[in-house]
C-alpha cells in the first residue's frame, strides 16, 4: 500500500481523492476515489464512487450509494 498522506482536518462536501491517503475526520456527501488509489476514511460518507483498481477502507458509516467501477471497498463499523 505504501505511505498514506495523513489528513487530520475535518473534510466535508464533495471530495475527489487522487493520491494514497488517510482521512481521520471525514463527513463527506460524495467521495470519488481515482484509479489505483488506496484510501482510508474515518467518519461518515453519503455516496462513494470507486474507480478501477482503487481500494477504499471505510471505518464508520456509509448512508447512500456505492458506485464500484472496478475497485474494492471494505467497511468496518
């Protein structure tokens, strides 16, 4: 997986993730994860779009839709 860019600030709204990262306080309406990116999301997300080859770990809650275009998603509550 390599090194993850650590994001400590609260992040909300629509988020496009283009690099391997970890968001420790996310409260997003929509998250789009780019191709071949690994991300860890701690918090809550409404909708997620996962591009080909991406891996998403959600530690918390997803309350809307998941659109998987060829990636992986792991949800931990």
